[in-house]
C-alpha cells in the first residue's frame, strides 16, 4: 500500500470524525437554542400569571361590606371586590379545567385556568400542570378545604397561591418527558379581609 493511499484513507477518517463532531456540536447548539426559547416563553407567562393573581387577590374585599369570599377550595376561589376603584362590585372566580381542554398543545398534562369577571369567562392557556390554593387564618393556621359556611369563609386571612407552568412543546422534539418549567408560590394577605366596613 503506497503512502499516498494511506494518506488518503487517514484524511478521509479525519474528515469523517470532524464532520461527526461538527454535527454533534450543531445539534447541541440547536438544543440549547430551543431550551432558551422555551425558557423565555415559559418564564414570561409565569410572570404575567403571577402578576394577575397578585393584583386580583390583593383586592379581595376592597370597598365591599359584609361577606367577601363565597367559594374557597384548593382549585377554585370566588370573591367580590371593587377592582377598578369606582365604587362598584365585581365578582371574580378562579377555577381550573381538564387537561383534555388544552388539546392545542403537545403537553398532555397541562390544563386551562378560567378567570371569570362578572360572569364573563376568559379561558387562559398558560401551560399549567399544577395549581393550588391554600388558606390560612389570622393565627397562620391552615384551614382545610373546601371551606364552607359564611363564618368559616370569614376566617380566611391569607391565601397561598402556587402553580407550575410548562412549555407547550417538549424541549427535545419527540421526547415528551423534557419540558421547560417554572414554579411559583406566594402567600398573599388581602388588606380588606376581616374588615366589615369600607
């Protein structure tokens, strides 16, 4: 075997190794780009939902005399408030739907969040895979859900809202176990709970 043939075989092997390495590097770059893209979208959605919950929940009972919360369960909350500070009563309901109602995403575990304001329901598809509301009294003692009866509902002093949000598509195409995810949790103390006057 001549040295020229050996050189050609060696060059071909080296080129093949370099080509495989370049393809692998490109695949890793593409994966990182997808991860970053989904992370940004998921984090942006999580921030928006967190702001919405904080804004609504802190206003519970604002300018409302008497009963302020009417339904309090782990995934449903109904309350009244003067949301826009115009001396009018708004009724807000937060509740979740079923995963089958989010058929437009590849994530089979996500479900919609329904936000109803004065009987006008808005379906919000944030990519939620977990949503829970926990209630505490003025001594920071957890109140078991569902909370029923006006007297027990009046004991609510604080609400802890927590959720997990995942990307609508998997980070790695074809692998439905890898999702970009964000979790959020915050205890909100509405200033107007317990105040029977306004």
